[in-house]
C-alpha cells in the first residue's frame, strides 16, 4: 500500500511538471507571435526619398527654317533637317516607394526639377537673285529648365534591395532659340536682326531602370526617351527689311542617368 501511494504521488508530480512545461512553451510561442505581429504592424510599406541625378543626353531636333525676302524670294536654310548633339543633365528628385502588401510589386511616384545642356547650332546663307543680295542666318536651339513627374512600377528581385522597374511620365522642358539674320545688300544697308525667345514643350516619358539599396541609401541607373511636341506657328517680319522668318522645331531626347538618394 505504501509503495502504491508513493507511485501515485510521483505520477502526480510528473503531470504537474508536464502541465507547467506546456504552459511555458505556449506562453513563449504567444510572446514570439506578439513580437512578430508588432514588428509587422510597425514596419512601414512606404519609404520616402530625396536625391540627385546626373547623366548624359542625346538630343536630336528636326528643324525647318526659311526666309521670304521682301520681293518674294524664298530662301530655305533647313527643311526638316535633323541635327544631333550630346549634353549633360542634372536633376533634384523626390518620391516614395510603396510596396503592395504581401507581394514583391512596388509603385514609386517621383517628381524632379533639373537642367539640360544640349545645344544645336545652324549656320547657313542664301542668295536672292532678284535683288542680287545675300542673307546670312545663324540659329541656336537648346534645352534649359526641365520639370516632370514619373510613375515607376516594378518588382523587388531579391529581398527588398534590388528594384527593377519600368516608368512612364510627363516632362515639361524649357527650350531656347536665338537667331540672327544679316544681309549683304549693296544698295540699301540692312542692319543685322537678332531675336531670342523661349517656350515650354511637353513630352511623354518612357523608360526602364534598376536600383539597389544600401541601408538608408539607394543607387540606380535609368534610361528615358522623350519625344517633345513641335515648336511651330512662329513667324517674324523684320521691320528693317520686310523679310519674313519662319521657324519650326521638333526635339527628341534620349537620356541615361545615375541616381543617388537618401531614404528616410
């Protein structure tokens, strides 16, 4: 009987220990799940960033520029002539990265303001047989201020560090044109005419890019194509000679840029 009572006591102690161990394991699991849930709740799906971008521009411009002299002679200095040039661009950028919950898909709206340096110069001359005079024409066309907004959309390739994306957006850039027209008329001296003007042209932006995060920073590279609207419907009558100048431009820019940004 004594042995039987001792066995019951020992078995009861084992049951109590097992129950306490089970409770401890359950409490540990619940605590871990609570921590994980808290981390998930506090982790922001949005990351804001600011940075700078520098790169290379390849600009082409289709241009038509002609002069109709006071006696009606038409001198064509360029007729849908395509010229090319290279330049550099610099931009200040700001935006955010938003990761769609439970996916690797990322959306990233971005705005920028910058400046381009591409410049194309045309220098031509023409002869008016009727008045036996020459016209010399020089025209410079260049990009300056650039403003825009783009939407980047893509995927994280591995973890949250490597972002591959396509982009589309709208660019509004200021282009400047200045030209001079001079005449070698031997009968009536004609002063050289000079004019400088500017206009904002719009373009849709198409591009692709890749960027990588390094802690609180990210570095990326992208390529963009921007076919701008045409600068047309411009004509100017020179008061001193009654020559009429007509100018039309259509620029396109293909750019490749490096981006450096701080994430906060």
